[in-house]
C-alpha cells in the first residue's frame, strides 16, 4: 500500500515514523533511535513494503548507524510483522509476547479473511475496508530473539533505553520504552490517540496503571501505538476516558448487558464524541467483561472482530457492497 508516513525528529537521536492512521486499523507508529554508530527500531510496520519504506527513511536519517536491535512493544502483527526485514537484528520483547503471538491470526489467515469472506456480509466488508490495502504476502512471523520479565536496560550508542513490562494490559505481553535523557516514552498500544482502543487482554485497571506509570516518567513526548503524539495532559485525558469506560462496563455488566449491547448503548448515547472506530468498544468491553465474569479464557480474537464488524456494518449508513453486480 502507499504510505503517507514520514520520519519526524522529536529529540536528539530519536525519530517517530508516523503514518496517518485516523479511523483505520493497522497503521502503527514506529520509532528510530540512533547514536554512536548504532541504531534500534521501536516496532516494525504491518507489511513488508511498508517496512522497506520505513527502513529506507531510517537509513537516510542515520546513514552511519547499523540497525542492530528491534524493540517489539507487543505481539500484534501491525507492530512486528516487518521484523524479518531487519536481518540479523536482536529482537527484544517481553516473554509473554510469545503467548499473544500464538493467538494472532497468521498472515495467511488474515489474507483469507480478506479474500475468501463474503464482501456483502459484515466481516468480509469490514476486513476489506480496513485490511484490504495491505499486502500480507511473503511475511514470515519472526519471534523475538531475546525476552525478559520486569525491566531491561539497553544502550543504543549513548542513549539509554529502559524497557518496562506493563502487561497484561493491551495484550498479555506489553512493554513501554522509556528514554530518560530524551524524556520520551514509546507506549506501544497501551495508548491510542484519536480512535477508540481495542484492548485484547485487560483489565482496564491494568491499562490505567500502565498509563500512570508512563506519566511517572515525566516525559515531554509520549508516542502512542496509533495516532498523534501526546503530551502529559493528553495522556491524562486518555486516562479519564479509560476510567469512565471501566465504570460504564461495571454498570452495564451489572444490568445484564453483553459486551456488544453495552457497546451499542455507549455508541447510541454518543458518550465519547470525537473518537473514531467506535465499534472497537465491543472488543475492549469483551475483554473487560471476561474479567468481570472471572473468566480466565484467552480472548477469541476473531469472535471479537466479528462483533466489531457487525456494529460498524449496521452503523455505517453510507456503506456499499464491496463488489458490484455484473
């Protein structure tokens, strides 16, 4: 696909790869850290062509630096499926990232969901709309070479990168990357900006705790997994949203709602104006309701996606079939 992403310098030796992913799935923020002839990436894009474009920009920005490390914030494909392009790199993630990678659809399965589902039904329509422009061919899911628990400090040249395990939250294996001297935090999908998040693991209390940990680092620049960069006030606003959503989940669960009917209720009352992809409430509430039910089961990612797709299908009055009659 064609990307409008660009590499933006935000601190000495630190750049953000920032696609315009508003109201879209899959266009994640990535990062470049370069110092003293060394370089590291924070996540890689969803598809190989996007990764090649990101790497070309990174090498142009740091032509004398060897990219020897990739920090993978979590196991979702839109943050890691380009890892194979960084040949020979040390790929670092939390140990539990491996668990979520086992739950993710493979690239081949995702292609089938795009190409082999009915475009005139919610799932087929939704997957073509949000994932149909990505080329998932040729991807070999590349697991981390190094894993850790708790905290791991890594130097990239003269730049200290503190990796802090924060999951289970968005997934079971999240980490944030704190650059103390540059006052930057890369949050992965602990934080979304502009659109509703889709948290697969939860509970929301853990996501809030992780956000508060980010604030405790006193950063100047907060790089969310998706959407525009935030300052501390922007993150505080996001925490207020998460806290309200957790409270709504408790109330609607007590009233006997399902995650989907709870999401539809919040959408109808326009409780969160200005946030896109409101159908993703069904995913986050599905995770939250599992915790409220004391259900230890892993998330059923496809089932949650079907619920979200069905909400979007019914709420999008402007939709058209993806194919035209002959």
